[in-house]
C-alpha cells in the first residue's frame, strides 16, 4: 500500500520504543517535526490552562457548551437558540425526515414567462 511510501516521504518515527512493539497489535508512527510532539502537547496544555483561568469554556464538554450558549444569549439580545434548545425544541430532526414542500400555485404557471420559458429548450 501507500503507507510505506508515506512513511519514507515524511519524517516519521515510531511512537513506542522497540522494546514495547511486540506487545502492540499495530505500530503507531508520528511525524518527527518541529514543534515536537511533547512541545505541541505542552502548548495545548498552556492554552487550556489559560482558557480556564480566563473563564473561557471548552466546547468539548456539553456542560461548558451549554454555559457558553447561555453566556452568548445574555450578551446578545438577538442571539439564536443554543445547541441544547435546538434538540429540546425539535428544531433538529434526528431522523433526517424531509418535510413535504408547498408547491407554487398553478395560477403562477399561466403568467408570462418571458425569457425564462425553459420548456422551449
């Protein structure tokens, strides 16, 4: 497959040491790039800690997403409903059912079509 080609073309290294590879079902490779994996995770932690300190919710958690929606509604009088409200009020149909559309009245078809008479094509 192209996996071997990808591994050669990109600067990759195994994630786990060779001594542990026998216990793994599959091998995991990571990119050996700047910033390093460790530095990337350190930066993410600094960012998350800063957001926590500033009171900025992490939208990964449902409770914090709800709190963010409520905060937004308090700040903006014309705010749209929050995510939870969409589900609670059935704004979102999880069954993906399509509602029947109301068609244009037949009397409209009798009007002059002018340049838009596509039936001539």
